[in-house]
C-alpha cells in the first residue's frame, strides 16, 4: 500500500534525472504530503522522447462511467496487473515513473496507527513504477490519471506493512517507458521489492495524518517530549 508520498524535487531536477521535458507549461511546488486526487508529475515515454506530465493520482479506467472511480485505484498489485481489466491495457503501453523522495506508512500498534517516513539513505529520488490512463467523458472532458504499482514488502518494511511501491533502477527506465515494449512477462519481472540496505525509515509526527498539512516539517523525526 502507498497512500501518501513526498516529492520535494523541483522540475529542473526531474528533467535532469529522467532526461525528460515538461509536457506543456505548469508549476509544481514541493509536496511533503502528496495524496490521492492530487495533481502530480509523472514521467512517461513518448515517440518524441520522455516527458514530464501532470496527472491525477488515482487511475480512472478508460471504461469508467465516472472519474470518481479513480479514488479506489491509487495502487495496483504487481502480481495481478495482467489479470485486471483496469490495468492490463496500461501495462502494455501506458507505463510511467512516479518520482518520489520518500513515502509514508502507518504501523499498527495497541495505541493506534503510528506514521513513519521511508526514504533512501541519501534522500535521493525513488522511482516508483506506475501506470497511467487518459479518461474521456462524453462531453469531451479528458482526465489523465495514474496509479502506483505495489509489490510485497522487503523484510525491513514488513515491520510496518506487507506492501511497498515497486521501484525501478535507472538502467530499467528505457524498457519500462518504451510504449513499444509489450512483453508483459518481462515487464513484470522488474516489479520487485527494493533491497533492504537501500532504504531507511523513522517515526514522524501525526500531523501527516491531515492531508491539509504539506510542509517540510512532516518528515522531521518524531520527538517524544515525555520520553
């Protein structure tokens, strides 16, 4: 499960990291509490090269009668992508990378769910594997949307949750973003847990629970004032 994540990188950093150009003109400010329904940048493959596009988090299938369907499709399980009507078509040719500096997960305890922030040791960008779709309404409305692919958690993350985002290596970008690569078996082989030694996590304040909070203080380590 991945229901909140952090993207503090500027567009210029995304351009350099992914060798991509913005698809049109748009502004993006760092978001330390990216949530479903937010408009967020993703990287897609294109005949003219890689592009950075802004899409809504929560995939709306092309066959949906209403865009509200997307609220329940923020994640897609790697193990069943090819079996699900909503994801099998995007898996073939509409794949994306979701840039993130980290993500949140909540650990269940006797006193309730406790938020934790998961990131790399150096805070560099993670590359979540994703799928995207362009929903078209009868009135001509177009809604680009995406979902984050999840896989089984590694042992370290298993302490918090049994799922985690599938993350790509830099050398896997070309095949994942190539819309002409349709060997879904090969593509699904890329969707695996990230190595335990490549990530760290720590507890953060419960202010992250409120999606209206989106400042940098959200990723500061928790301080027990009574401990």
